[in-house]
C-alpha cells in the first residue's frame, strides 16, 4: 500500500482543529478524546505531538498571538502611532478568538509568538526613549486594556426591550434598549476613545521625561 502524500496527523492540524473547537464551543470543549474524534485518529496518537490538553491550549493561544501584526515596530513609525496600530491589530485577533483570551491572560510563559509580541513592544518603547520600568508598565497597561475590550461588550450588555428600563427606576437609561443593535459601532468607538486617552496620557508622561532629561 502506498504511503499517503500527507501525514494523517500534524501539529498544525491539531492546533487548527482545537482552535476551531475553542472558537465554537469554548475551552471546555477541548479534550484529547474530542480532538481525536474530530481528527479521525486514535487518542494516543495525539501524544506524539502534545503530552497534555494544557499544552494544546497553550499552542492554540500562541497561534492567535501569531496573528498580531508587529511590523509597526520595525518600519519607522513613532512610538505612539506604533502602539495604536499594534493595539488595533491585537484587538482584532482577540475579537476573532475571544474564548482563548483566558489562556492568553496568563502571560506569554514559554510561547514563542507571545514572547515575540512582548519583546517587540518593550524593545520599541525602550528604543524610543522610555525607561525600562515604564516601558514594562506601558506593555502591561496596553495588554489589560486590549484584552478587556475583547472579552466583553458594553453595548451588548443591554437587552433590546424598552420595558426593562423603567424611567422610574433608571431615569437616565431611556435609550439603553437601543444600544444592542449598534453594538459593533459603539464598541469600536469606545475602544478608540479609551486607546486615545491612554496614548494621550503616555504622551504627557513622555514629555515630562524629556523635560526632566
């Protein structure tokens, strides 16, 4: 019998299948038994690539980090523009795969793409003139902000039912039932508003550093 042209199982195929499961059903959907069934292989064959479920989820998380554009830190953009453009790309990746965010929130650990991301942000801030301690804080603050924006929706938290917001109880929420239908627009505007406020604050700090220098 001739050998198949492509291996029946590969690391990339396992990661892709696991990522699809996480996107569709959440972290709890991933198990070696479920993955083996989805891939059409025996359970033990997965252990040739990953020893545990946690290793699979770590690999899925890193595959999402790898989707984040880092070119803005290498093409001459000033630090503020680079941070803005990176945050937009970072949020887009997390928004497409929100169910993996709890794994990403643990930090990069040993994940290569996650470490490259952290290295790029920190290195760019230090190269721009930020002290190392503040460069670390900027990276952390941006991470908190982007992950939080990807995990929830302010507008989506309101129901499309005018009766739910009785003016007698909530005198300022008379239009709250209209928020859900404009969720994407409102969330985008909120993200840009928050991002601009963060960057304005960083710029003021940077100017103070320059004046002291």
